C-alpha cells in the first residue's frame, strides 16, 4: 500500500521553489517610469486632440495662452484624462511600496521622524488619488483641497526624507537640490497664479513683462517633474542599501546599515530631549551638520537668538491670523456660520497629555516638523477661496501652538517673544517671510546643543518641585488670560489709542493720534520686556511677582477703561508695560506643564476671545445679550486670571524659585539691543510715513468738494482678503474730499486689529476721526477729510434692542466756511424702534446746527419717502435737509442729505469685489463766503443737465463708465443710472 501511494503523483511532496527576489530599486524605477508616462502621455494626447481647448482658461484662450495647465490636461477631456488615470492607477502599488521601504530603511536610525514621514507619505499618496480622480470639472473645491493637502504633505515628506539621509552623501545633496527647486518653484507658481486669477492678466508677453496662466503652467509642470524626480532618487538609496523584496521564505532582505562600504552599526542617543544620531565614524550627525553650516561658530549664539526672535514673530503671525480668517464667514452670515469651530485648533496642546507625543514634540525633529507644518499658514495667502485658506490656516495654527506649548513646557521661549505690529497681506511679504522662516528653522534644527539651550543660564524663574498647595489650574488661567490680553490690546500699536480716542476740539485732537502716537505703545512694550533683564534675578522675583506690581497693572487697566484722551492712553501704556514685564514669569510658571495645563490655557484664551466679541456682536448670537456692552466684565475676568501668577499670602507664595545663574551675556546684550532697535525703528518709521505737508483738497481753485459714503464691511473683500488698498484706490480715483466709512472698527481679534485708515492718511493725506473706539461696542464709523476738522463729537444713538449705532458730528473748515458733516450707521431692519429713535437723534443734531451748511453721510435702512416711523421723513423733515436725489427710488441702506450748499452731481459706483455695499458720492459747491443759498426750491435744485454744460472739474472720472461685462475699473462702474447725474446752478447762485 505504501508502494502504491508513493507512485501516485498526486501524493508526492511538492517540489521546493526558490524564493523570488526583486530589487527594491526596480520598484522605484517602475514608479518613476509610470508616473512620467502618465503625465507625458496626457500632455501629448491632449495637445494632439484638444490643444485649443486645454490652453483656454477663464481669462483668455489661444493665441494669448498657448501652454496647457496640468489640471486642464489631465482632467478635462477624453481620451487624455482616461489614459492618465489608468497609468496613475498602475503607480499606486509602487508608490505605497516606496513609502514602506523608506520607513523600513530610516526607522532604525530616526524612529520618530521616520514614523512621521511614513504617516505623511500615506496621506500624500491618498490625496494624490483625490485630485487625480476628482477633477476640477467634477468639483473644483474638493479637487483643490486634495491638491493643497498633497502639496502640504510634500513638506514633511521631502524635508523628513532629507533629515533621515546620512550627511555628506551624494544622495542627500541631490535630495536637497531637488526639494529646493520644488519649493522655490512654488513661490513663482503662486505669484503667476495671482497675476492670472486676481489681476486677470491675459496671455504672456516677455516684452511687456506681463505674466499669465501660460507662465503659471510652466511652473506647474515643473513641480510635477521635480516631485516625481524626488521620488526617483529612492532608487539610488535602495541600490546602495541593497534592499530587496523576497517572495517566499522571507519578505524583505535586511538592508545594509550604511551607505558606506564599511560594515558598521547605527545607534541613537537621546540627550536633553534632543535627538543626536551617531554616525559610523563615531561623530554625530549634529557635528556633521555644523561642518556644513554656513554660519560661523563665533556668530552661532547670536544667530540662535535672532532665529528664536523671528520664529516667535512667525508663531504670533500665524496664531493671530486664525480668528480673522474664520470670522470672514461669520461677517457674511451675520451670525454663527459653523466655521467658528476652527477656533478649536488652538486646543491642540491637549495632545501633549500623550507621553510619546510630548517627548516627540519636545525633540529637535518634532520642533522642526511643527514649524514646517505651521509655515503652510504663510502660503495660504496664495489661495483664492476663503474656505481653502481656513482649511490651511487651522492646521497650521494647531501645529505652531502645539510646538510652542512644547517649548514652554521645556522652559524655552520666555525671553524671545517679540510681538508683530504690522500685519501685511501682500504676497511678496509672505514669500520673503517664509524664506527667512525656513532659514531660521534650519538654524534651529542644526544648532549645537550648547548654543541651543544652556537652560541653567536663564535670567528668569522656573517652578521648583511643585509645592503641596500648587495646582495646574493656577498656571493655566494666567497663561490663557495673558495670551488673550496681549492679542486683544497690544498686538497693534494703535489699539490703545482707539480705546482713548474722542475726536477734535478747536482744530486739534483731544488725545493721541493713531498714526502718530502708536510708537509710544511699542516703546512701552519694549520697556516692559526690558524690566526683568535689567533688574536681575533677585529684584525681579521680588517685584514682578509681588501683589503691588499686580496692583499697578490693575490700576492701569482701570484707567484705560474708565478715562479717555491722554489720561486713558497713559493708563493703557502702563498696562502695556505691566503685561510685557510679567510675560517671562507667567511662561516660566508653565515650565514642565503637560497637556492639561496648555490645553486649559488655550481654552481660557478661546472663552475670553468669544466673550469679547459677543460684547458687540450680541445681536447676532444666541444668548449674546448677556454679554452686551460688558467689556468691563471681560477685563475684570482677564485681570482676575492674571492675579493667580502673583505671590499672594497663603495662596501661591512658594510657587516660584530663582534660577541659580544669570543669563548668558550674548542673550542679554542682544535682547537689550533688539529692544532698543525696535523702539528707535518704531519712531523713525512713524516719522518716515507721516505726511510731510498738511492735507490739501483735490481741487484748490473752485469752491467745490466731493463727498462720499461707503460701508466697507470691516475691510474684508468678497474673497476674504484685506480690502484697504482697493478702498484707497477708489477714493483716490473719485477724488473724494470728505469720506464717511462705516463698519470700520477693526481693533478686535475678529478683524485682525487693522487700522483701515492708515494707507489713506499716509499716501493720500487726510485728517481722520476714527470714531467711537472698541470699548464703545459699535461696528465703527470713520471720517476722512481733506479739510481741517475744527470740532468733532461722537454719539451713541439710542439702541434699546439691537446693535449700538455710532455717529460722528464734525465741523469742517471748507474753504473758510464751517460745514457740519455727519457720518452715521443706523440699526438693522429687524429693530424698527431702534431705527426710529436713532433717526430722531440724528435729526436733532442736524437741526441744531442750523443755519450752518450740513452734509449727512449715513447708513439708514429705509425706502425713499417712506412714512414715519421709517427713518426717511424723520431725517429729511425734522433734520431740515434735502435728499441728494429724491427721484432715486433704488436705495435702501446708504443716503446723502444736505443743506445750505449747491449740489452739482450725484453718482453711485458699484461695489465691485471690495465689499457688499456700493459707494455713493455727491459733489457740492459752497456759496460765496459770507453768503448763503438764497433759493432752495425744488425747481432751483433740480436743473438737470449733461456734464458737458459744466466745466470739467465738475466731472467724475470717465474711466468708470461701463457695466459688469466691460468697462469700469477693477470691477467698479457707474451703475443704476449708468452715469453720474449732473445739475446746473440756479441763475441767482453766488459762488
């Protein structure tokens, strides 16, 4: 029986098969060939089949545009789209294999960074599938989200791969070259995209230096080539490591531990939470980096301090950009839009409660990676969609806040925080800032440990072993409150001035002027930071944590809130000194903190932020009436939380102990020097920008002036960008001598603490009254005037139910004649009682100025000629004024009324993309000095004529004739009537 079975072929033991061994380098080459074939085939087939269609875009087509973009080539037409998608599908297997091979090779030497690169590699591969198979024609926003995710993941993928590659090797040099080319090309890509998308420049012309989508396409294809080329370099690494894939008895053959021919081992040494990788020859990779460093060893300490200062600036810029980015949606919704949840990204320090993540975030690699993730926030300026910008800014904020909290937990960063005072949204500034930031991150990553830390030589205080009565909550509350207070009060030097501003008296400002005295705020902040450095450890400990010093801060806060003009501003300066002086102490108390400390601190920051915003936005949020005008309660809460950082008897008097030694001489001297330089530059910058001559009217000959009213929607255009430059350009083109701007109180965290009038004042020359400040709880009203402001008064109109309504009553000296100008913003349609009471108040102001000439520039919310209690008849009849054009029935919000003047023209200019409301403007002629308008009958006021009857200095610009399709300037054109309306002067007019 056994014999038979042995002869049965089905019962024979299987023959042993040799394992199949495949070189990993071949997998990398296969990926490269398939990827290049996919893009190359799509480009070739697309040009052959649909050339003119794929070069066409939303601005122009062939022949102005003659080279197709990547998205048009791979996603718009059959069959190139399908060929591309099939070939890209074939690259999926090799692509995932590359990610796994990289992790297998790098994990033994750099486990933390290799793991992170592996995670981002997987996300990068999946997002590639997203933008490949969801084309821009399918869903443009989703396509862009996947594309942006892919680009962002390239940062840790490429830089992490470089960090894991041994220094001094040709592979590392090639990876650096390719990745540098990749990221450099992004800068040009963003620039040319803005030229195409924002400025809508068609075609390309090297002679006229115009740039357009064709140039953008060159760099887009360049990015594709460099992206694939970077992955192709893995072939060299796998070949030198002799990495093989074995199918059979083994899965993977172990790689050679080093590219070098000698058989050596690699170990990892962890010292002071900063990874130091030991190379085969016994030196460290940190030493190798120093040899390749472009910074002299003698200058390394100074470079370290400067890098820390600049990175602190970058942290603060990204951190403070989140709230204005997300509140764009709240402003347009006039309520909670849901995007406010992005504020929770600031709670990322809660993750530091996970021990492995905490150790990684404190490591050199972790810090570098968090910076790289955060720097994506600077690139958000190039994105066209507000939603996409928020999609990038939110995780960038989470990254920088997480990294900053990790540094605070190590006791680092307390002496290097310099807060930014200018927040530019100009693309070139972001590009330059990002390049400098990358250099600073490189310096920090390659910094020798001795120069990096020297923790025993810092001049401040750290927690000793926690006392019995210590509590993490007493550390978190002061930190969160301090972050919010710095953000809310001193992140722009003009904010404290706005809190104290009340207008003009007898031709001079009653208090400090935003554009002139803001430098004093900067000097006060620098003085506050200088105090702990100059006092020394003992005196600093005694003074800056003593309850008496807190009393000084509380008294300064009281002065800022209670008083106005110079008295209130001096209180604000004292508060600025106090806040900056206690900053090192509060941060040092957080040293050694875990996730709950920093998470709770950021929670306090979020709560105080929302409470502060609700004090003015109470009418648009559920339950907001509780916070109505309660800035006092918010300020008390801020100071109460800060009080926990001081040495109160029997509370936390033993909480802090003194550091043993003084600060390093380099850090102290550089700190003093930087503070001095910042102070001097703030003064010099103010003097440089301040106009050298007083404002002058646009037309100095005839006694005429142009006046306009414009609701500028918080200086945010329809695309979610700062609109200050566009507003200034239109004001300049229309040659407006008197301008009323509404919704201008931007001295809040929600709007970025921007001064909306700065460009107009500095470049065009205007007197300015910025209206009621943020502590008046209105949305703001501003008056710009080419004529001297003799007196001005701020009014808060009756608002029993809805939002507070601001008004500015100003007396201007116009060619020697005093004219009352009123700029006002009434309440919304939902509150008819408010609007009635506010209109009665405005009518009393106008009537009280009789017989002085009056120009009313306001946001009224009423139909023309609407019966009482609607505002129109109340204002016209009780205020004793005339409508600038009574037959214009197409108005609802903005109105211009006047008295005692000759109206010669009236125009309505479309909003374009700058805001949600048009610009209305009128031209007025003053009667001869010493006389008044004698005939104010309707017949005398409505002598309609063509513009050619009047001299040209009465004409509004011809360039703004047009419509939505053609003509106009930057989307602005004369609408409703299609032209300005012109009126002749009565025969008996005396000019």
